């Protein structure tokens, strides 16, 4: 999405999921459907989000590409870039990422991650958006593809 590959860390809200199942309200995947949000007479037809977006991980090859990779994703949830463990730490890039609230995770040869810079949650500063709400529906759809989720429903 948005020209960037990323991994979303999401958690299903079981109470909302149960309600939506009971009322036959599956994921709304058509982005055009969300345009109705701007029309007050349709506000009673909006589904409650059934997932929480906890964070976003974006793989990059070097720190200088990190901020661009996170881009708009910083407005949705805490965002951390995932760098190969052998990267050279660039103090200027680290300072810039820290300033904007982006985090850094490095990977080692055993694929173990190491948190180098903790991401900040700046989503409240940006407010909600139709794109962010649609993304929650996409994530809900993906979580429902997991049989472990639906068997516990």
C-alpha cells in the first residue's frame, strides 16, 4: 500500500468481532464505500472497527531510506523500520528518525530482532482518516483468513 511493503501488527477486538458476526457485518473492503462517511445521514451505517492496529514494520536496506519508507504510515500507528543487522549506524538518520517518531529494529543472522530505537505513537496527532479506517477493514479481513481466529469466535 502507498508504494511500500509493510507488516501490520494487529489485534482482533473479540467483542466487536462477535457482534459483527452475529449481525452479518463482515469486512467492508470497497474503499469507495467509505466515502459515505462524509455524509451525516450515513453515519449510522458505519461498522465499528474489529481490529486495533498496534504497529507497522517496514523493511528497508539502509537507514537513509527509513523515513521515506514510513512516510504516511506514521500517521496510522507506531512505525518501525527493519534493517539488516550489518547496517552502519548513521547518527544523522537516527536523529531524524527519532525526531519524527519512527523506530528501528535490526535483524541478526539468527533472524532475532533487536530494538534500536523505539517508535512513538503519533497517530493521535493526525486524527482518523478514511484510508486508516479502510486499512482496519483490510486487516480484519486478513485476520479472518486465519482459522485460529474463527475457531475461537
